[in-house]
C-alpha cells in the first residue's frame, strides 16, 4: 500500500507541530539545566519517589525530614541512573514557590524489579519492594507462561510472590485448578473479588510490606487499589468489547500508602513481561521444584527438548514437574538463548 501524498498545507502543518514540540522540549531542558546549575537550591532532604511524569518524578518528603511533609515535582540530575517508583532519594526543593525541585542523589536500593523494553534495555518498574502481587483473572485470561515469567522475576529479585485470582465470582473450575497447582508448588494463592469487595484474605498480608501489583491490563489491579483505598479511586475501564482484552488506564507506576500500614505500588498492565535481562541459571532457579534435577542431563548442552537422558523430561515423567511448567521452562530457556 503506497503512502498517502500530502499537499503543501498538510506538510507545513506537520512541520509546524514538530517545531513546536521541539521548542517545548528545549524550553523544559533549559529550565532543568538552570535549576541544576544555580547555587540557590535549598539543602538536600530525604524523599520517596511516588510516581513518574515524563522527565520528572513526584517526590514525597520522608517522616524524618525536619522541614515537614510535602510533595514536589523534581528533575533528576543527569549523572544519576534512571529512577523507579519506590526509590529513596535526596532532593533539593526549588527556591521558587510551586517550583520544580531537583533529585540530587539516589540512596541504595534493597530490591529492583525491572524488565527489558522493546530494544532490550532495562525498564524499571519498582524499587525497594519485598512482595509481588501477581494479579490474574478469568477475563482477560492470563497464560501459565505469563504467570511463570512473573514468578521467575520475583525469585530473581528476592521478592515474596503472592498469586491473586481476582474476579473469582467469574472463575470456572479450570481457574481454581490452576490456582491449586501453584499452591501445591508452595506459592501463596488467594481467590477474591474486588467487585464484591471481598478482600479479607488480602488485607492482613499487606501491612509491613512494600508490595507491587503486576499483571495484564483489565485483570483488576486498579480496582483492588480502589477497594483498599476508597479515597483514591483510580480510573478503571471495562474490557474491550472487540478483543476481550483490558484497556490501559494506569500509565505509570504509582505508590500509595495503605491505611493499615505498608505501601502498595500499582503498575501499568503489560502484555508480555520479558526476562531477557536474566541468565539461564536465574531462570532455572525460578523453578524450585527441579532444583534436585539440575545438572543431571546426559548431555551438557542439553536443550531440554527431545534429547535422550534429559533430567527435566525425567522430572516431568516422575510427576515432580508438571507439563504446564515444563512448557514454560522450555519457552523461557529458548528466549534466554543460552544452554544450562
């Protein structure tokens, strides 16, 4: 299909829009540079990154800040690495009222959840979390492979994984059987419904933790936040009538303080949580049920597919590795591009 030809007026309009966008970007960068180089910024204060807004972050002053509580948009110094929601930082308020502050330093992280973007670069999701809430639902359905990707990522980041079946009022026997299968592997699994407000099993598991909600768009992550924090009321949307899939409403990871203690990070829904940043060894470690079978294949370069003497095939035959998990394992190892 040939490209549509543009007349002179249409080309002029497109060029003008591009020029305006470039000018706005240059203005923002000039303002940020002025803030970073001027010498009248206030003293550094401890803060917590609550959310991202393009090139800026929203920072909340911490409880030990002698100046008291406040929220402020901030730029990041160019010599700092990318920031994630949940990062603890040192920041400097702007001397101007309602001005933009500056993040001057990133404090050490306890943990970091990340995934590769379309170019294979690291895309940060959340920092300093200790619990990952993997939210699934009957509609839109989440594949076993997607669940296993999250579980492997949680293990690699040393996070406690909690598998949450939302919309349980719509669940069928296959949904409950799958939850039981993961429960037998030792994962904590909950069945609940944000629509009906039945979160009694979840609420006691959140205080004392910094938790992050992950999952497909439409499984009800924001709905869970709305029940837990009724004053927040995150925007939610119905599933697409055309595709049956979720429609993106959460565009950036955002941290909320829970009334009963603990923090909860609501992250944007994604279709595929890649593990391209993990090694083969890290992927294998994310399948704890095969720990005793590792290194027992007949061939060192076994691809764990159809080779004779494959220990993982034997584990599957012995009932210690389910066919569903074995399929996920082979898929993830193939994506890793390296052999055990």
